[in-house]
C-alpha cells in the first residue's frame, strides 16, 4: 500500500503539482498498480540475476570518429527562449 | 580536544576522446556555444545513444593503473534529477555495477607512505555549462560539454588532511596524464574534485556527519576548501552544535564556504538500468591487452631515477609527479650526457623557482630540453659561471632563446683569462686594504669577502675557482 505522503513525495520529485482530489485518486490507483505487480513477489527469484536489458545483446559500440553536429539555428529552433546562441532559462544558482 | 578530519574524494576527469560518449559530436574545447550538439546529446525524443568504444578502453586503463578489479559485467544506469545543465533530466552514469572496483594508490609525504583505497571508477556523461551573463539575471545554457565522457574516481574515506588529499589528487592526475586517459587541463575543467568531509574526536571510531563540496578545479582550491571546512566543523562541535549533512559551496575569492542546500531533499536519484544501452561484457583477454599497453607509471619511473640515476627520493617524486616534467627531464638528461643529478638540481632549484614565480608548469616551458642541456654544458666547460647561468636560465624562460646566443647578448661570457682577472683582483685589493690585512693576520673568512667583491666587479662573470687561486697567490 502507498500513502498520500508517498504520492506527494513522488510528485515533488517529478515536479508535478497535484490537487487534493488528484492526490486521493493517485493514492488509490497507484496503490492498485503496485498491488497488481506485487504478485511477482510470489515467484522465487533468489537464483536469478537481475535483468539489465531485455535484448540478448552486449557490447554495442561506435568508433571514436567525429561526425558533424547539428546546425545551431536548428538546435535552438525549439527553445522557448534563447540569447547569444544559448538556451535561456530561469535563474539558477 | 583534538579532532581528526576524515576525507573522501570523488574525482571527475574528462576522457581524451575525440567525440562524446554517446554521439559523434566533437569534444573540442572553446568553440562557440551550442555548436557541438545533436539530437542525441540534447536528449531529443527518439534519439538513441551508442557507446563510444574508446571510453571503455580509457576507463579500463585508468582502473588498471590504479590497481582496480575490472568487472567482467557492467551496465549503465539513469540518474534522475532536474537541473538545466542536464537536457534529458537524467544523467547516464553507472550505479551498482561500475567498470572498476577495489583499487588503491600509495602516497608519500612527511608521514611516510600511505595506501589510499579506491572504491570504484565508473563512466558517465558530463553536463552542460551554465552561464550567468544575461542582463535580466536569467541563466544561459551551453550544451557543448553535455555528453563529454567522464570517469568518476571515488576514494575510500582514507584521507586525513588537506596535504594527503592534495598528494592523492596529484597522483591521480599524474596517472591519468601518463596513461593519456585525460589531458587533465584544470583551467578547462577537465579535472574536478568533490570533497566529502567530516571530523571526529581523535580516537573515536564512529564517523561524524559529513558535508560535500563540489567542483573544486585547482589543487589550491582543494587544499583551502578542506582546511576551511575542517575548521568550521570543529568550531561547530566545540560550541556544542551539530554538523548538518549538506552540500556546501567553496568560494575561491572569499576563501570561505557556505551552505548550498541540505542533502536530504536533493538526493533521491531513482537510479534504474538505462534501457537504451546494452550491457558491457569484458573478456579477460581484452583486459590483459589493455594492461600490456600501460606505460611506465610515476612510481616505477621515480624508482628508476633513484636506483639508476641516484636522485634523492623526494626529487624523483616531484619530477615524476607530472608527465610533461618527467619527459622534459629525461630528454635533458639524455642530451646533457653528464650526471643526471646536475639536471635534477637545476630542475628542483631554478626551474621550480620560475614555476612558482610565474604560476607555470612543465607544459609552459618555452624552450626545448636540449637548450637546458646546452646551458649545463656551458657551465661545465667554463664558458659561463654558475651564477651567470642562472641569469641566462631566467632569461631563457622569458624569451625561449638559445643559451649560447643569450650568453653573448647578455655579455656573460666567463672571464677565465688569468691576466685580465689578476688586474681586476689587484684593484679590488687596493679598494679593500682592511680585508687584505685581516686575511694576512689570520682571518680566513676575509677571502670570501674579496672573492665576492671580485665577482661583483665582474658582474658575476669571473671564474670563481680561478679567482680563488689568484687571490691566494697575491695574498
Ligand atoms: Zn551530440
């Protein structure tokens, strides 16, 4: 089971603002999801390595060779705000 | 009460690759903002990272050079946090299965030799750079550095003073330079230190509450920050307070560190395996091949200087601490052909003096090693006196000119002409009758004064051995 405090904490980490009603709702629905997934705990996995990746692949590399970067105009085209060739964001320390 | 300071260092080093860790954008430094970016390093939806082969090679090399175990199986993880220098809102790093673990380094100082444990070395991507130059106070972001490959070298909390921390950090830098894993250009931020520090009453085995200071980018800042924070924590405890676990910011200008944010709220990174990148599996054969490629490392090189060339251990340690210095030194020894100790005396004396004066290092020497060797030969064959050679050396460091030309230009050719010197010495004796009398009356140290006066008269150009002989004869 998860509590309303858990929901508030996770929402905080994800920078989401939730209304009181939403908090109630998500406490219930997220709890249901976790409850459902919990069934997996019935399986004995003590001798199984955790899965790092679902594909049967390892060591996919590229060579260290320079390729052209994207034009700066295009890089900045989607930026809500820009200045002097930079992305402009609210002040941070 | 006496307190013990306990320090662990996290060292970030940018790797010397041509391209970023997951895309083909260049890692070149100093170009226009946001010109080394692409959909991958900006984390645009749908873009897929592919790991740079060279990153694994360099990280394994760094691990082997610091006596680490190399893990046969390793994976990448997402570290989630919001900050504008991170375009994806997560950093690709390694969490529970890093490439290298359980290494160590030995440091040497007044305390003798001490082994410092290395917990782990993992690979990760660097963040972008925040600029604070907008007039309205907002922040500008340059993502050129975003996605540049880093290794993070995490030490055990084995360090007990600013001095030990500096020696350890310098050793790491030397090893990364020797192995050419990183260029370690500190003024460009290629090597950065995070300090974890706590204090405890001496003899206490429980660790105190620690604070963290991030992104120190010079050895001086490292030392000052440690001393300041250690003092602050002791003062807090002495006055009956409690140290708060938090991140603090070191200010190079004021020489003080201040609270930045408390750690509890900031640290929940929700690591999980990076789904876009497959695991790294390293065969024993591959690891051994890299091991064979390792160059002679600083400790081994210093040992060779002591055993084969008779250098004092301290001098050998200082010279091998920087790869460019060791390379310069060896070239000079080779070209000089005389006693390597003569070369090391000049390096430890004159060269280090100039480094200190100018805040320079071996990479800033403006003349080839062979010039220094030539100068030493000029001293040996009596062309210049030792003191005149020091003047030539200082000038050579300014202009990079050949020593022979400088000797001529500065008029420092040594006077080894007996007749000419005899004339000068006679004049000096006439001017200093009291000293002559003293010497004859048995005050032997008057001779030194007369030699000094002769050297002054000749502006340091007289051959001192010859001056001594002539003086003794005339007296
Ligand atoms: Zn890129």
